[in-house]
C-alpha cells in the first residue's frame, strides 16, 4: 500500500476543532445580531413616537398578578 495515498478520514482532528470553533463563532454572531436588531427596533419605535409629538412613549411594565 502506498503511504502517500489519502486516508479514508476526510476530516483530520485539526480541522474538526476549527470547524467546531467556526460554528460556535457563527452562532454567537447570530445571537448578537438578533439581539441588536431587537434593540434597534425598540429604539426606533420610541423615537417614532417622540417625533410624532406624543409624551407617553416609554412602555410601562405592569407586574403580573
């Protein structure tokens, strides 16, 4: 058997760790992006309310009974 022939394992251990790290980083970026979009949307809604001349734009949190 020729030692220079490729092995059956398509993904050596070194690449497996990089792939996992890449997936973790992508998941973190997705979560941060969704959080940022939500915060920007909320700020935009409050800004639109203020720009329309209203003074009671901030939502009031009412505790559940």
